C-alpha cells in the first residue's frame, strides 16, 4: 500500500551480536530485520518506525543497525543516556526518544530530560526539548 507505515516495531538479535542488558524485565525471541522485511513485503508496508526495546537498555546498536540496513524507509526511536551521540543517531534515522519509566522503575522525567533542557536547542537534532503531558501518580 502506497506510503503505508508500521509505526511501532522492535528488532531483536542475534543475541550473539546484540547482547541484552543484564537487568531486563524479559528476554524476547529473535525478530530479525529479514523477518520484518518479509512480513512487510507480504502485507504491503513501505515504511517503518523501529522503537528501541527495553531488553537492550540504552544500547541502541540493534535498533540503529536495523535502521541503517533498511535505509530511507526506516526511522528509529531511541533510548538515550549521558553518553549517547545524538548527532550520529540522527544521521542514521533516529527522530524520537523513548522514555520508558515502567520497565526502569523510575517515576520522574528529570534524569532523562535533564540533558535536553541543559542543551541549547540549536545543538540538538531534536530541538533540545523533552516534555511529558502526562501526570504520574
């Protein structure tokens, strides 16, 4: 279907190349780029948003590798920390940042968003802001 987009997928593995975080809530089965392409070809999906899954923590290697391999039809949503290279992530196709408070046990956006509030917007590929419109109990 012309311009169709699968707006939330995860790619996993191989675990020998992309090891999971030691502290994770679950261990998923493999879900390769090749399997994703086969599925999308069979149903006519042309574009995809690959979202960083929590079992990898802040290691976006698998997600960015998938975006790199899929090229222009793919965008990525990543999880960042203080060492993340935002410019490189953006170059590969990252256009969003995931803040997953549930699986990390955190209930505040202060740490993940602090980096963007402290960084001038002209230095950040995403405009330098991190906001949440949801209140947490």
